[in-house]
């Protein structure tokens, strides 16, 4: 069930970004998307967060913030500049394969 929710929410993010950009700037859209996701997922991980050392938690939070927010902000900015949402999703989802190919070289 959670897997289906992940696929639905992840794939709808590109279309949601396209429609929300008519009403708000790209970085504001990304900010609120991250806030909502954090509030929705926090109850699932709250118990485990207590056991993680603060330094490790801060390090992982920083990596996650840079990776996910940078990724989502780049895609949202591209959509705001006129890239179709489907094409932005295709390029964004090809990133792992591109990184694997670059790592093999």
C-alpha cells in the first residue's frame, strides 16, 4: 500500500508543479512541497529519530536537503521556464542511469 502511495505522489509531483507554478514562484512551490512531505512522514520515523546521534542526524539531513531539494528545485525551475512536465520528469528520472553510466567510464 505504501509503495502505491509513493508512486502516485512522486509521479504526480511533476504535474502538480506545473499547475502550482501558475500561482506561486518555483522555490515557494518546492518549499511547501518539502514541508508537507516532512509533516506527513515524520510520524513514521519519529521513534527511530530519538535513537540516532545528533551529529549523524544533522549530516544525513544536510545530504537529504541538498539532494532532494536541489533535485526538486531544478525540475520545478525547469518547468517554470517552459519545459513540459513530462519531459522534465523523463530527464529527472534518467539521472540515476546517467550517473551509473558516468561511474562506469
